[in-house]
């Protein structure tokens, strides 16, 4: 199991959670990792190696943490939104500051890149949620809470689920050439967003690290009467796990919709999740029928909680 913290990457054994190795030195030199956009560097566990995304650099390591090589990425590629390996190519997103739509809004484009990070093909384009400073474009801040993956590569297919108001929770599926195969449109239950929820988010904004962001943008906030369709999704083990905003009555469990790769609903399940923070609400991953979550316990120590998905 791999856990990231800042530029450090920890390798643990399973079962037992014994620390096997720690690697990842902060810096700009060879074999070093650049400071991340946010809480931690992004790690993609590939079939035969590890790809670490830090700043505008992709660093490759063996699964035991030994350095292999690094590839620099253009500053236009949004490495904070993840870039994925696609055979010998890559798939990721570009923020198009110079390319706008008919309403002069900044767009975000998802592209296939070659091994040198040159665009081969654009596969999807949509409006960026938070526009340039001074644009005075209103936005729903709930769509900014997830600075985590919006796409996955599995079974030689691209699963793209942009976290935006226009997408309505749809997951778009492309082949390895970037040609659209089909859309997955889960049936989401509408969850009402109340004034109580709004006040809870405001309280977090003014008491945590997002206070500066809140003060600069609060006049642009425009909440909907409902929560977004989903919070997060992961494609793993030939299944799609979709986390929604629906909770049980005690509030300690969250709904997951589990679909096959074609979009057929297999089951709905409630799993225990503990909220962490606004931009990174839940720190977890799913693998081999288990949910692994990093949780800060009552004694303010971080631990790994493991839940079997049944």
C-alpha cells in the first residue's frame, strides 16, 4: 500500500501495515519531487512502475521506490487534476486561458498527449468552474471541493468524469485513440442543500486554511438547491465506484453506487467515511473489495481504517 504526504511516499505491507520504505525528497534537482499543488504529490500505480506527479514533472519509480526517470510537462497541462498513462501516451487536461467560448469563459480541455507531452487529440472540452480573478462570474463552490482525479485509464479505455455543473455526473468513455464509445449516466437521487449545509461550509471556510479563498470569492458563490450528483468516483477491479452525497441518518455512512464498466448498476451500498477538509473531503482509495481510508482519530493521530465492501 502506498500513502503520500507532501513529497514523501510511504510503502506499507498488506496485511500488517508494516513500513517497508519511505522515499521522495523535496527539491528541483534530479530524482527530487517538486512541491505539490495542494496536500500531496499525486501517485499513479501502474502495472509495472509508479508514476509520481509533482509540479510540472512526472517521475517514474519501481514499485519498490527506486528511481527510474523523469519527464517534464508543459505548464499548460493541469497536473493538479491528474495526468494518466495511456500505453506509450498520456491523457490529461489543459487549461485554455487563451481559448474561450462565446460568453468569453475560460475552458478546460481533456487531451491525449504523446510521449513528449504534445497534444495528439482533444477528446472533451467544457467550461472551467472558477474563472479568472476579476471576471465576476458566479459559481457553485461545491464543484470545487474535489482536487482529485477526474479520469482513469482501465482496460485500454478512458473514463472521464469532469466534476462540473454542466456534466450532471455523467462519465464519458473513450477508446485509447480518444474516440467516444458510450456515456454512463447513473441514476442519482437528488439531495437537498439547505441553509444549515450552507452555514456549515461557511464555518469551515472562515476557520480553516481556505479563509483567504473564501474572502476573495464569497461574493461569487451561488449555491444550488441540491448537492452535486456525485462527490468522487474510482475505476478499479473492473468496477466503477461512485460516491454520492447521500448519507444514512446518523451521518457516519455515505452511499456508493457500484457499476460495471458498461454502466450497469450492480449494487448500492453505505460505507463508513470520515470527513477531512473542504478541498479534500475524504482521503481514501478502493482496491480488491476493500476501502482504505486515512483518518485522524480522537487522539489526533492519523491511522488507516479498512472496510470490507460486501
